[in-house]
């Protein structure tokens, strides 16, 4: 349970919401955990199956507050929207921003900037903690190269030039990714990034978790009322969640890449959790997916201080914070979209 940016997040699977006059009451086994006056809230998000009483729904309706229901794993189930709600206006503002090349470029630049800064910090952290175990010259070159690419971002005149800078940075990043793997190096040799299909074990875990994170970001965007299919950096295509792909750029170095490296280096995953298909694709087997998912859920419960809002939040709620910050930029409550920076 957490009140974040005026949205109440119910993350305990056993909590239930009830109403007492003008208050939302959080209960666990008939005991009151906490009360929240309805006037301080702008949204409620429930990561559980127990839900809320009809009294809560009526109170939310009277105060134009939405209630979003997700599974404990973050899968979007549905949303209650009151008589009047700003989602239509928010989405119209989103479409106008996406159609404005200059404005959408500014958002895209910040997403990519977050990605490159967070990627560079992975290698800075590697040198600080394990400098004696890696190819220091290779890692230093990548650190300086990413720095030079970051400096180019604000000079990008259009999305094509931005994609060029980001693409060059990503190639250098993955060329050095193998240095992050300190243990089980023979079993988890990275070589290069391969997606469809993943051709080694590291790529198999990366692809699996990138898919999970993309879906969680999509749920976060839908929760705050944004259209996850209309992005600013990734082009629109039928069935493509372009806005979720925009936000994953800044989040995956910290939320996925660092987590995957930790799994391997701590030996929490090994070669027994994988299978090789006839076409050469390397995939997690059933036990591998279960193990990674369990560790992923535990990781999301860990708390950090969010660098922009300066509040302690579970890692699993970072996509929801970023979705809210983006919606506030679209509403012009924030001058620029602040990417997540570790």
C-alpha cells in the first residue's frame, strides 16, 4: 500500500478497500490498516483480487476518481471511470503532442538521454566495484563513448538523427556488455545482442524480461489514462505499443540489464534453466521462467528513493511514477518530461 503522487496504490494482495463517510479505508482481515480522505486522491490502483466495496466505487464516482484493477503481477484487468474524467482530454493532448514534431522530439530526446545515462552508470559502477576483474581499457572506452553520444542528443534536429545517435550508442553498449558478467562466463557468454530469436542464454533472459517490463509499462500508461499505442520516439504501427517502447528505453538498463547481470553473477540462474530449439533459438524452459519470474517479483518489492519526486517507492512502481510524470508533462503541469535516472 502506498500513496504516490496523489494516487493510492494497493500492492498487498490481501488488502480490501471500504468506505467510511468521506474516507477510503484499507482493511486486512477486518482490521483497519489506514484511512485516506477522498479529497486528497486523484486515483486508486489495486494490485489484487479482493478489490473494493460498492461504497468505494460510489464515492470514487462522486469525486471523479478512477479505480484501476491489476493482477498482483501487474496485468491490466480493467478500470472504473467516474461520470467525468480527464482521460479524454489527456489523450487528445497526447495525440496533439505526438503530431507536433518539435514537441515529440523533446520527449523522445529525454527518453533516450535517460537510457544512455543509465547505461553508462552500469559501467561506471562496474569499474568502481570490480575494476580489477574486467578489461579496463574497453570499459573506459565505452564510458567515454556513451558520454560523447549523450552530449550529441540535444543537437539532434529530428527523430532520424536521434535514432542514429541512440543506435550507435546501443551497439557500443552491447559490444561491452560481456564485461558485466563476472562469473559463469563460459555458460553465459554474451557475444552480441540477438532478438528474434535470442541465440544465447543472456539474450534469452533479456528478451523475456524486456517483454515483461513492456507489458507492465503498458499497464502503467493505461492506468493514468494515456494511449500506450501512440508514442513519441517509436513510430506508430498497428498492434505496436509505441509509447511503452518509448519509456522502456530509460528503464531497462536499471530494471532489466542490471537485474540480469546480478542473476548470473550471484549464480541464481544456470544452464539447466534453458533449452535450445531446432532453429538455434535459446529460450528459458518452464523452470527457468518460474525462477526468473519469482526473482523478478522479489526485485520489484525493493525500495529506492525516486530521483525526481524524492519519495521512497518500490522498484515495481517506477513505471507508474514515470507514466504519471509523462501525463503531467502532457497536461503542461511540467515543463519537460523527467526521465528516470539512477
